[in-house]
C-alpha cells in the first residue's frame, strides 16, 4: 500500500535539515573572513556558513560591535585577572584610556584602502619608470598575542599611464597595519590593493619588522627581524626589475 504525502506539509525531512548550513561560531566567522580576505579558496559548505553568519542568507546577522562600556569592563576584567586591583587610583581611568587607544591603534578597520587609491593623476609627461616609497614606518599588532610588531614597508610600482599621490601609498600601508595582523597577510594586502586599483605593470612590497611576541616573551630574541615580500607583474617576471627595486631600497645601515 502506497503512503500518501500531504501536499500542504512544508516541514523538511531529516536529510533536508541536515543540509541546512549551521551558524558558524565567532571563531569560525573570523577565521573564514580572514581566508576570504586573503583570497584562499573556501569550500562550498564553509561559504554557506559564512553567508549565514554575515546575514546575507536566512540566518542571523553578524554580532554587533560591543559598546564602549562593555570594552572598558573587559579591560577591568583583564586587570583583575593579571592580579591587579582595577579600583585603585592609578588604574581607575585605565579602561577608558585603553578604549581610546584602541580607537587609534586599530583605526584601519574604518579605512578603505581602495578608496584611498581611487584618485590618480594622468598628467605625468609619460613617466613610466619605477615609483618607490621606502622606509614607511608601520606599527601593527600581532593577532595571536595582541602585542605590537614595528618596522618598515618598502613599496614600488611600475605605472601604466597614471600615478597615485605618494602619501596615498603610506596611507594604504597604514590602513592595513592598523588592524590585528600577521606580517605575511599584511604584505599581500598592501601589494594586492595597489595592483587591483592602479592596474600597474608590476607591484613590489617588502615589509621588515620586529615582533614583540618573540622579543619580549617566548623565545626572547631582541633585534630579530622578520622580512616578507610580495612581487607582482614585472617584479616577479623580470629579474633585472626586481634587482633595481632591491638596490633602491638599499641596506638597513642608514637606520
């Protein structure tokens, strides 16, 4: 005897419910956001979870930003956990100071690097040689230990009929550095943003920095520098162009 199916029933069966994307945890959301930002391919299931978490599908939207009061309360909790008394005179105003400092230290989240690069100039008398901005001071924070890493960025590009204001290169470095970062991703983001917006014949970025997470804790090796690079277009394909860039940025003996 055949079983009749109620055509009005809209309740999904077990298999259908199993296929529904579950809502990602906060940790998964941030991990997947970083992967998407860096261009790492995401599996379909992970894309579905990311869509749900960001509120682009039928799931709940991403969590809202905590209030200033909540941020200050978190600082008081950390002070107490470290063994301090958050109510003593020297620390009473510390939570508010830390919140204000975070607004400055992580201002990059409110900056749009591509918008910074949007205004360009065509009247350069046909200039098509390398444009290099070296020794751009950068201060960022390691996302693993939330401590600073400080150093320099050297950026070059080969223009294709248009150039960007020199200060804009430094501002792009700032926009990506003033976030929780890893140096490898920071290097890629700077180069790729310039490449996408300006469409030059090539882009080169070298970042060298000292990481407090390995100089003031852990292995404790003061003076150790981490150097990362990203070469695109002519800088990757042409060894002579790459050598010219490396010669332009020179040695660190001047610092």
